[in-house]
C-alpha cells in the first residue's frame, strides 16, 4: 500500500511534549483515504530537519507529505502556503551569523504548498474546528522541513506536499493558562480530515513508478 509521510517534531524550548509528534505518532500506521500513514520525528534544527526529511523521502518514496509543527500562541490550526529559502538559528529570530543563510544553497527563493488548502479549510470549518490559512511557515525548523520536502520533490509535481502548524495542546495550557490551546483529540480529527482531502487530490497512478519507467528507457 502506498504511503503518506507524516512528520512531527521533538519537544523544544522548555516544553516536555510537542503536539505535532504526539499526533503523528498516534496516527502512524493508520490507513486514511486509501493510504497508510508513516510518521517520522524530526529534529528541531533547520539543517538536521532538512537532511532528515530529504532522506526519508528518498527512502520511503511517499505519495504525499504532510508536515506538522507547533506554533504556541496561535488560536487555530494554520495551513501554511509558502516556504522560504531562509533559515534562522532560533525560533522567531535571525542572528548575525545565520541571517540570510539559505535552507538549500542555490535553491529558489520560495516554494508554494501543493496541498488543497482551500478544501481542507472548508472541511475543517464544517466540523467546527478552528483553522486558518497562513502565508508563511516562518524561518525556523518547520519552514526548513516544508521547503526541503518541496525541493526534494521538485521533479515530482503530482506529489502533494504541505505543512500545518498546531496550537498548544490542552496539557501544555497548564503552563500557559492565558494562551490559546486545543485538545489533542480535536487536532487528531483535524489532521485526519486534512489527510483525507490530500488523498482525494492525489493521483491514483504512482508518479514514482512512472518516473522509474522513464529512467529505464533513457
């Protein structure tokens, strides 16, 4: 069975958990929309996350890639539209040494998401799950993951690739009582919905098989 690659991140900052990995790990092995989900955990570091997602794509040859990450303080799930070729050393800042350093040397300035974000948003709204469209994935590890996945699959335009930022989960809200949060159960339902919409947009014929046939005849 063909797979959809689902990624999450390790905890970072002073958090003991990261809802992106909690959810990805929970969904690992589940079949959604006719595809089996394969979860991998990425490092919270631009260079390492870039290497790890590129290696996973080369090894697993997924039919779609959906990255998940934490954006504490947001009030809803954020479906990201753009990944930029810029890496910051720490979340929310660019220091003098890292300022302007690309995720991929000589890569394009940006890539646009390939997931059906408008359909995902409408599906989540029907379920009364707070969600929104976000212009940019930032410049930290989440952006590096999204950019690197799109770059790795730049010659496979039929493979959907995208990223969703998640709020704090309800457990983390104990430490952040004045900040928005969402239950893990609601976020799992939201991610399943997103994957169903991605699966519907995915070609039934595997582009990996067709690319292998082209390689054998050239």
